[in-house]
C-alpha cells in the first residue's frame, strides 16, 4: 500500500508544479497583454520593456539594421507592406525597448485611422493609456509616423 501512496503523492506534487508554472507563465505574458490593444499587428509579438536579447530572438535580424549605443540602441526594419514603410525600435541604455516608430506610406492617413481605433486624442494631440504594467503608453502621430512609447521616457 505504501508504494501506491508514494506514487499518488509524487503525481500530486508533479501536477501541482505544472499548474503553478502554467499560472506563472500566463501572468507574465498577461503583464504585457494590455499593450496589444495599442500595437499594430506588425509588432504584436513585441512589447514595451522587452529586453534587446529577447527582441533579437523574436525578429529576423537579417532584415534589421542594428546600431547599439551606450545610451540608445536603434533597430531599423525595412518593411514592404501596403501601408508600412519601416519600423524603428528604440532601446534605452539598459537595452529595454521604450519606443516603436512606425512609418506609414504618404497615402495612409494615420491620424484619421488611429482616431477611429483609439477615439479622439485624450491628452492634447496625443493618446495616453495605462499599460497595466507600471507605466503609461504615450501614442502620437508625427508626419506619417505613429510613435508608441513608454511615457516615462518623454
């Protein structure tokens, strides 16, 4: 009887560890899920605050020009979609992603497009949203570029 009891205890512990790990993984990814509402699909597998090393694993680095600096690192991706020309990713001195700059073709009225998505700007000419990860997301349009950033950097 003791071997059967030991077996069930081991199975219980194993299942408990699996459940704990699944909950922890879900909550880690959930920490950044609020950002997905504000990111175009082209960058939806990324998030503000992502480490540069993780970014390098998620992107095809053969299509990205990377300029690593001491204070700011830039990654520039040429894009061949209908509306998007390129995407610039900016990382701070700690190599954390703090801004997306998405350049659209001149034929795209991004201010109008994103007013439909987000409503009218809620902070002057900009949008400001709670990321639910300890910072606000600041979004603005400059010329034909959509800028999405961690507001702590601006």
